[in-house]
């Protein structure tokens, strides 16, 4: 990959004076589910920034969100133990051989943590005097002010700023403008961490790709991906679809119905079908796996179906995977193997039972020895790691591969045509360093 320059308006951690400073750093360590770390990759990718802070004399206070504890309908915040930062802290302590302190604040049963109180001051003194290696704040979404509006949010941002001298954002995947990623920059000198910088640099290879450019996009819902899907469609030479998105496209194109695909999504997909009749960018995967049930891969209850057999008005059960034979189809194989840039934000099958399509996709992509291969999204990466562990380990340090830590952030940046339009990045650039 050619080196890409960052926008000179982006303030960088390497230009910050960290010596003797308490540094509040926002990571995207959202890797805990049910109290267990699913994959430490996002944590590992931030260790360089953490090491740099300490090596240059800074004293770190870490924070991240975990899960979605706030009920969108009621606004209630439920602080479940399964969404605690404790497993992250245990992992860091084991990895770094140092001690992190997690402050304990009063939790309201419906409103979460109302604010940061003075009980944390003793820990900050311990941090400055190097009796602890770091402080890790509770899940930022447990705090009432993180996703609130108005005075409550502003108060929380000011409380966060009161903890430290400098703010570092290394949470590229946390692209939504919340108090800990956006408002905080109004109150402290603020900089981009090393992972944030790497993600932005590598995004330019997707936004301004070497051609031919092939993208593979899948998803569980068509309506949530319409805008980024159309933005990607305009940029690519070829587009491969998977998951419910592909099922929706097939319904719209062939006039069939597939169980689990809403009629409103089929109507919405008609525009893409019409657009592709002219541009012919979508590479059809010709063999799909139909199942009578979503309960599992049950013998006698699933079968391979060819898209050539589709007839208008026909009804199909659940289509839950792509048959690996699809990737041997000359049209499909040629589009992948001749590409110079490949971007993947896709799990092709209904996991954990239907996974053959994803494995075949990853192995076919690896046969291309000339392309820059970019993978975006936690689920995409997790599936790659689970299905092809040997391949995953062999390409982690391969310069032709890059694994983004945040799929939603990548899709939003593609939709906007620039990584610098993401609100947390934008506010770093707009703010003059205090």
C-alpha cells in the first residue's frame, strides 16, 4: 500500500505534550457480550496508543462503551453486569502486568450513573503518584449524560474534562457523536490516537480505490443499509451481496418471495434492480442454500437452489447461505481474482449454523495476490477468524490486508465520501488546541 497523508488539520497524539499529564483516552473496547470478551482484537489494536501515552510520561484514564444499555423507547439505562468493563480490565492487567482501578459510582435503577463524584479524586492522586497503572471508567453508556441531550449531557462532558489535562480519541469505531467522543473536545486539548490515524489512512484506499474495485456487502436488514449500499454502488466496479440484503435483491429482481424478507424492503430494492439493469455492477451468486427452518442445519431440511430456477411468483423458505459452488462460477471468480481493491463488510450465512459461504468467500479473496483487501466490521472479522483461523493468523501482518475495527464507521465514511466527515473526527479538526 502507498503511504497516505493525513489531513494537516487533524491534531495528532504525537504532537501532544503528555509528560506529567493525566490523559483521558476514549477507546472502542466494545468487545464484551454476556460478561465475556468475544475477541480482543479491538483492545490489542489500541495498545500502541496506550504504550505511547505511558512511555511519554502520561498517566492514562481509559473509557469505552459496551453494548446498548439504554432502552430507546423508555430512555431507561439498565446497568447489567454482563456489560461491565471488568473483563476488559482483567485482560489489560494480564497483558500489561499493571493494575487498573475501576471507580464505583452510585447507580440509579432506571437512570444509570447520574454523574462522576469526588470519590474518584483519591484514585487520580494514586494514578499521578504511579501507585496504579491506570483508571478505567465504568461503561460510558451507563452514565446518564453520555447519550442525553441538553444540560445533563453538558454536565457529564464537563465532569469528564475535570478528570484530566488532555483528551485522546482512539475510538474510530465509536463514530456517533456522544459526550465521550464529541462534547468532551470543547473542554480539553484534544488529539487523534494512533489507531484512529491508521483507520483514517486506510479508509482512503476504499474511498479512492485502485481499480477494478470490488465490494462485498451483507446485512440482516435491507432498510438500514440502503444509503451506504447506494454510496458503495456508485464507487465500485463490481458489487457482491450477501445475507438478507441479497435475498431482498433477488426478490425484487425475480419477483419471488423469500421467507423473512419484508414486502416494504422488496419495494425499496426495486430502485437498485432498475439501476443495475443499466450499470450491471452486481455480480450474482448463482447458488443459494434454502432451509425449511432457522433453528439449525438439519439434515433433509435444507438444499441448494440455483437462481436460474427462479420463476416469478414462486415462494421460497429461508435462504440462509451462499453455496460455495457460487465462487467457482467464472463470472464470480473472475471479478474477485482480477480486482485491485476488495472491501468486505459481510457475513454471507446465517450463523452459527450456515457458514460455508463466508469461508468460501474469504478463501477465494485470498487467492487474489495483487489486491488490497480491506475487511470492515466486528462480525465480519469474527467470522473470518472462526472459519479460517490459520489464514487469519497468516495475514494479520500482511500489508495487503487491513482489518477495520468499526464496520458502521466505515460504511458511514463511505456514504459521506470522507472519513473526516464523521462527527468525532470533525470536532477534533475544527477545534483549536487550547
